[in-house]
């Protein structure tokens, strides 16, 4: 390698890093300007840059795998309808088509061409979750996608910087939250504009006439690095399955993973069939979380882009819940989709167990809450009601234990979204969250234990009637441990008065009552009786493990104050 060649490689690596900084700024502009708390507080979004062929070069660090990896496929659909030759500076294109975007109508994807000196140089895309898109709202009750909200095909929302007022009229009149929805669309377009500006600055600084040489460097480097990591794995075919509570009936997801010299193939034959309700998953979302579940174990250090994901290939049979055709309902596709990384790890655990975590709560517990006339009725003036509101609060159970570390408490994996602060929810809706605390005893026991779930108690101001569109899982099927580790705690959904609620679907919480959510804990890893007694005593002191569970699961004798009885423990562990 010559000195000039080495220097060119260093320069391209610097440009690559700058490109990641550009798209991270793109994401941060969206967060700072968004109207929806789901974007502003939880970070339920993605942002990325694409070459003129629609291949993702880099993604923002902020964002979720379900958005990023399915958005990666979206740009090709935009280019199929609006080729780069017809795009103009200042244009913005939008869709929420679940089969051309990220899997349900509540995600808006915006694509914007970037120009320099009058010539197209690339494309920026982003995705964000909006709180309301009309229809039945975010929940599994719809029997077709047309019931689930306003369906936006790929259209131009800004034409050379001028808003398409016909489009915005439909948006304003199709949502319960027109101001927030319109504001979010402006936010998505603004963050792409900011990214275009930064890209042009970067290209001017490095005297770049085209992104093609840099794209070639990124794709070549990423593909070679990913294949090199695959080559370190043991060859073979590995099977796993995982159960979901489902809606009408339980759902089983089955995977057959084959590790080849230069690729990993996954076949979902044997997976449960389609549901009549909105838990179905479009294929792009299945690929998104399957690829993430593999990559986070096999090649976590390689930046995420078109080439680093190319070696991961999926076969998703027609008629399965993981390959929903249009117009099946798909509103809460994440309930099933978030289980896929655990399923991938179930396969990979058979060949590289030291790099795989136990199962976690996986599915987000993000209850859409609604109050006012849409719950109590337009003319029911004989009873007190609160003002109309629609809000979603993002929360999570515990993650699975890792081979050398405990699981994370109340942390979203695989989605990666942040838990929303109580104050943020209470600030935008007449909601009172009376209790939000870690759930003692929910962590699956093991040499390393699972992460804790949490308990929430939710009501409205004055304890007046409101509704929840339940989208919960891991209630009938607790997160499993690995290598002898125990189950995490099952989730639970009920009223403060004691009545159990359905885990999915629209339900009204009556006046004077409150909604209680108990989120699952993560599964444990390894034999619990090998966990150091000092760690068990610390867990008792911290309120993570009860005195009774310390003895029952870990064979450790601890006082109510968390003081370790060394002799008692030795006797119990015999």
C-alpha cells in the first residue's frame, strides 16, 4: 500500500465519520422541533442518508432498528414512483404506507433530494412515529388497514419549498390532533433540509463532486467486515421458536437459521398464520428486526448501512403473521416484531452462546390513552367528563441477563426508545401517573439475573373515565432464561379495583378507577445457585429480590435488612 493510498483511506474514513455526524444532526433537529412526545421524549424515529440509487450509506445513532432498517427499503419505493430526474431542489416526499414504509400508518417517512450546484448528490430520509393518524387509533382492533387511520400514498408534500395545501388539508381534517400532526410533518421536512445544508458544507470542505466514491468505500468496507465476522462462526443450521400471547389465539414464531461462509439465511416456515387483528407484521418490518437481532450479536461494531445488512437474508412464507399482505391490519406490528431479536438469539445461542442475552420483555408497553367525547360520547352530559385528549406513553420491562452482566431494568430492547418522563405525559394530557416504580421480584434468577420490570398506576385528573388501547404481551408467555437461568416475571394488566383486563384491545377504565400495568422482567442467565452470595444480599438490600426468593432461587440466606448469613447460605447450597 502506497502512502497516497493509505492517506486516501484515512480521508474517506474521516468523511464517513462526518457523514454519520450529519445524519445525527438530522435526527437531533427533528427531536428539537417535533410536536409529538413520542419523537421529542422517546426518540421513536430514524434518520439516514442514501446514494442516488437509494442505498443507505449511514444512519443516525439516535433511532430505532424497526424504523432504520425498514426505512432502508423505503427509499427504493420512492424512487420507483419519483425518479431522481424529476426531483427538484426543495421537494419533499412522504408516505405512511405500511408496505412501503416501516410497517404501520402511525409512522411517517419523508424523503428529500439533496442538490449541490444544481445537481442531485443524494437523498435524505427520516421516519417518525406520530400520536394520531385518525381511524381507530393505535391499537389492534381494526380488521383491515383501512380502519386503522389515514392512508397516505407516496406523494409530494412540498414542491420546491412550497407546501402542498391540498395534502395538508387532508392531514388536518383526518386527525384528532391536526396541529401536532401538521407540525410533525414540517419537523420531518426541516430536519432533512438541515441535513442537506450540512452535506453541502461537507462536500465543499472536502472538495467532493460526488458521493459515489465515498459510497463505494463505505459499502466495500462494510460488506467485507461483515463477511469476515460471519466467517468466524460455526457453520450449520440452528432452530428456535418463541411464543407470543397473540390476540385471538397464541402465536408461535419459528426460525431456521443457516450460517454459510458469507451469509446468514433465516427461514420462517412453520410460523403461525395471519391474524384478523392488527398484530400482523409486514415483511419489511420482519426483515428489519431480524437483521438487527443477528447484527447486534454477529457484527455489532460495524456501522449500519445497506452493505452491512446485505449478507442477512430472510425467507418469510406467504400466509404467515410475519408476511402480512395488504390490506391486513398491522397497527401494532411491533408486538410480534419486537420478539424477533430474541428468536434470532435463540438460534445464535447454539453456536456463540457467550455473545447472546436471555429473553427480555421485548415488546414495548406503550399504552395509547384517550379521554373525552370519543370515550364518553358526544351527548352524555349527565356525567362528568374530561377534555378530549390522545396520548401515548412509552415504557418498558426488563431486558434479559447477559453472560457476564445483569439485565437492564425498565429498558427498551430491541427498540431502543427512551422511557418517557412522567412529567412529559402529564404536561400534554390530563393524565396522572400515581405510581411508577421498579417491580421487586420480576427479574429472572440466574448467575446473572434479568432486568427488573416496572409497575405503573395511571388515571386521569379526578379519576374520571378514560380508555386504553392495550398493546401488551409477555403475559401468558414469560421471558425465558438461558443456560439454567429462570423465567422473568409475567406481565399483568388490571384495574385498581381488581378486575383483570384483556392484554390487547380497546377498553374503558370507569370513573373512580385506575389502570395498573405490571411489566415483565428479563430472563436469567446460568444457574442461580452460582451467583455470588454478596450480589444476592445486595439485591435484597436494594429491593430487587425478596428474602424468600433469595433463599428459594439462589439458596442464599439473608436477613430482612439484607445482611448475609454465610453459614446459612453454605448449608442451603449443599
